[in-house]
């Protein structure tokens, strides 16, 4: 087959001995060739054929339209003289540099020898070692005095011993004569040795002296040259290993991107974990290598965030702040009533967010006493609060008061209003099993208490929150969610979240919503699951979410309200678009 025409950036040229269009549908083949790099495309196409089936496949991808220009009418190639000279100069400079690295340098030699002797001297000095290990400057004079006294004591001991031995020898006349003769004999031997050595050297010819000196210098230069070359080769080998590590990391990252394109998140996660291991093993003995390692870590973190479905919100909109009204007030609970955002404050008052003025207005409070709300719910314009002491309050917006109801239990941790009933969650305690209690509304009060759960297997030791849409969902502290239908536990679970949930506090859903929302203040995030399958969808996080206490979702308005300390934030959920 002969093709006539030009190739442009982005064009892909594929040659194979198989009829790919019969094996791979066109709507799959074209994205493979267009979106994947050549190596990834070859690996992906190979998966459509059996392991024992032969396949010849070549894929070329044009990435640049910059090509050498061949001029002339005779069709012959013309040498690029400028390019050749440039390459020659570059090669010559590289060669000179390498030769300079291997050329002996006397000044460098002397510096290295002096440095080596100094390091050895310092390493073998007991005094310096002891002084170097001191914990502070206050003990230094005492340690110096102690070491000096030890040295003086040793010298004095040996001096006294030598003097005593000498005196013993000098007491006897025969011993004195023998010692004198030994000293004289050693003096003669030393004098003869020095004289013979001097005569021997003086008898050597000048040319021989120069030759021996040259040999000695040559040996020294050779040793130094071998040492320098060895170190240069070691550095070159270390640099080669470093570059190979970088190549392996980049290959793993590229394969991980390819796996994500085909929705294979498990494979991508495994590849990225391998890349993370290699990055942690990279040497960082220079500023350039430190910067490269930081760059790779940032790229890897961005790739892992994509797998984790993590949406980071750097600056969520701040709607209002309770501290603009009263210092030290925090928001404890949050709900949405008839399109209005209500916040139960730590001062026992109920606030409404004024969207026009971007501030909070007090809409209800206790006539006497105080309360500390821990949960709030509303239904059909009726709003209810549960405080830390287990007392339940109804809100009268007409009178702007909070009125206590006749039901209470200090073991309740959450409430939910649904179908003219109030549901309360009680975790398992030492004195009672965990249960959900239901109360029927009778006018403005509630009665007819009943234990709603009839069958369950999951323990309620760490139950923290409930949500109701007809079925009842119970959230545990570890992020697991149990679903109950008509009082009985149903086999159902949520997908895996990375990083895993360990301190979940609030759960939200509604009959109109297709999602379950879980709040984890310790990690400053809100996690979303599909209600039908329990599959993990997305997680939203922001550094601004300090001290999260509650949230509510307005899916019709594409807004999530989050209460963090005294501040009310909002975010636009991307999973609803």
C-alpha cells in the first residue's frame, strides 16, 4: 500500500497484519489511536486478540510539524553545515571537559591529601571526640579539666615508673657500666646507619636520582588519577541510576493515566502506589533533585485525587458569620425550612440567614434558661430542636420562642421529623441496647412512644446520626451506613472511600434525593454516595471548613450549606450538574 500526502501534528499512522476494523469497532478503535500514546495504544489493541495469536503492529504518532527542509531541484540532500559545526563544537567542548576531569592537578591533590590527614587526625583524637559529644557549653570547662587531669595523671605515673627503674639500675656499679655500654653501642649503630645511607645516596648519579624522583611522582599521580577517575565513574553511574528511576516513575504515571482513561481505577491506583514508592526512594542530595522530587509528589497527589474523586474547594463563599452579632457564638445545628436556612446557635437562640443582607437574624429563643442544641429537623413548617440534655423543643415563629415538649431522654443523639412523626436515635450504652424511638404527633404534642427497629445485626455502639426517606439510614462513626426497611435491617452497604472515614458525625438525605451525604469534620470533607447502590460518588473538601458541625443540602438550588464554627459557607455540588 502506498500513501501520498502530508502528516500533520496529531495524525496517527498504524500498520498491522490484522484487519483491526473487523475485530475492534470503529467507535473504540479511533479513541484508542487518538487518545493513548503509541505504547499504551499497542498494549490496549493487543488485549482484543488471544494470547497465542500472533500480531504485528506499528503505530506512529506525529507530535511536531518541525522537520528538516530539503531544498534544490536535483533532489539531492544538502549538508546542514551550520548544524554540523554546532554539533562538532558541542562535542569538542564535552570531550575537553571530560579530559579535564581526568587530568591530574597538583593543587587539588595537595588539598585532598591535607583534608584526608586532617579528617584522620580528628577521627583518631580521643580528646576531640569527647569534647564533640558534650551536650552543652555549661559542661565544657568541667570536661576539659577532667580530661586534662587524666592526661597529667597518666604522664606522672609513667614518669615516676621510669625514674624509679633508672634509679634502681644506677645503684649498682655493674649495671651502670652495662647501661653505658648499651647506650654507646646504639649511638655507634645509629651513626653508622646514617652515614651509610648518606654515602649511598651521594653515590647515586644525578640522572638516577631524577629518574627515581620521576618514578615516585608518577606513582603518586597515577594513584591520584585512578582515584579521581573512580570517583568520576561512580558519579556517572549514580547519575545513570537516578535517570533510570525517573524514567520508571514517568512510565508508571503514564500507564496510570491510560488506566484511568479506560475507567480501571484499581489498576491506576496500583500503578500510582508503585510510583509513590519509587519517588520516596529518590535521592535528594542536591537542590535540583529536591525540586524534582517535590514536583513528582505534586503530580502524583493530583493523580491520586482524581482516583479518590476528591474535589478541593480553595475559597468557598462565606455567606454570614454569627460572631458579627455576638462574640463567641458558634453554630451547632443547621436545617432548611421553606427555603430558609436556620441555624441553632451555641447561645440557645435560633437564627435565620438573611440572603439579601448576608447576615443572621434572631427568630426564636428561650424565654428563660438556656440550652445547647445538638440536632435540628423540620417538616411541613414545623421545626424541632434536640439539646444536649435530651430535651426536645418546638419552634414558634409567631411568638419567637422555643417551647419544650413533654418528651426527653439524655441518651438521644439525633432526631428526624418525617410523616408527622419524630424519630430519635439512641446508641448502645452499658445499660441499654441501641434503638430508634418513634413518637406520633397529636396536635402540638407527641405521644405513643415505640421502639421502631425490630431486627438488626449491626451494633449501635457508635451510631451518630439518622436520615429518613421512607427507609431509615443509620450512620456509624466509621462511616458505615445501615439501611432499615419497616424496622428490619436490609443487606446494603457503601463503597470504599480513600482515605477511609473514621469520624463521621452527620448524615443527610431526603425522599427527593438520589444521594446520601456524610460529614466528617476531622478531615474537613463531605462524602457523597449513591442511595440505590451505595456506590461512592465524590468528596468535597476545603481548608476553610474548620470546626464543621452540620450541613444541609438544597439539591433543587444546586447548593450545599455547611456550618463551620460561627461561619456559614456554601458550595456548588458538581455531581448534580
